[in-house]
C-alpha cells in the first residue's frame, strides 16, 4: 500500500514493514524469520529486485521486527542499521533474563540479532522522502528509533506507539522495558510537525497525527507529571481519537 509517494507498507510475518523507494531502496524492519519470500514477491510486483534494497533499518530489536533480518540481508546484500543500545540489549543471556524476570528480558535473551549491524545514531539523515531523520525514542526498548520525514510530515514509529479503542496510546506495558522513558519519548515526538503516523501493527494514522501526539503527551504529563516538552531522551544527548483500531496484534 502506498502511504505517500516513495513510501509503501508491506505485510511481512508478524508485522508491517516499510519500503522507502528511490535511487536507493530502504527497508524499515524485517518481520519474523521466514519473511524473505514475502518481500521478494512484493518487490517483483513493483518491477524491482531484492538487490535494489541497499539498507535495512531496524526500529528495535524485537523478533517480529528483526527475526527476518539475517535472511533478508543475505538475499539483498543490504547493510543493516540498528541503534547500539538494542545491539547491546540483544547480548543479554538467559541467566540475566532470569534475574530480571520481565517479559522484555526473555524476549531479548531468545532473539537472534543481526550478524553485523552498523550503529544508527540519533539525528542521522537517511536517503529517501526528502531525508529521513533518525529520532531515538527509548523506552519500549533502549534502542527504539523512529524515522521522521519533515517533507511529508510523516513519522514511522515501530512499536513506540499503539492505537487502543481509537486513541493514540503508549507502547505495550507487557513488553516495554522502561515506561517512564517511553513517556518522555512521546514528549519528544509531540514536538515534531507530524500529520501521518505509520505503525507496525495498526492502520496508518493519515491526518491529525501531531494533534494526537500532543494530546497523548499532555494526558501523560497531567497523569504522570513528565515534562510535555521533554529533554532529549537520547543517550547521545543524555486524546486524539480515530475510528479505526488495530490491524493486527504484535
């Protein structure tokens, strides 16, 4: 499905991914293991080859987003980019997970990460859509990132946000590592000029994304007392409503 010119969503196993089309094609997220053939067929339908994909950007290190990254990287020859904080988190062993006794810890311990991921830094600009800015939005995972296109007033959020009963909401309480950081990350997203929000597990929020983000940030500020205009949550720099709900659970 075309979101805006140069951006298409594609259903992979476990979640949606996004193709940023241009002189160089970027894949945002890689689905579960076994997603490679779905991607191949989709690209062939566009008259493109897997070898046109030059980079794979991982929004975070959960298996429904990176499970297919090794096979897709091998198929395409693309470089893989992931925030260093999630690269480090995926080195957690089962002994550490047992000490933490939290769902996110067990997910990290059993998830197979990319073989050789290049660090993805906050503020980096990637090709496509007039320049895609990397926004580090920790909380759901330490290295969660969003991709922001000022040209199209659009943000790809991975699992940093949910839609529950038509309202923009915080990420999953069960699988989020640090909800306080997640709230601060929402405050950072609320500062962006956004119209369209692209999720991994929900229908695209086509209009009014900025208003919905600010409403969520204000609601959380009033309830939990975090700063609506947050300081950067990046370690490098230390209720809107919709009629449609989720497309799939992740």
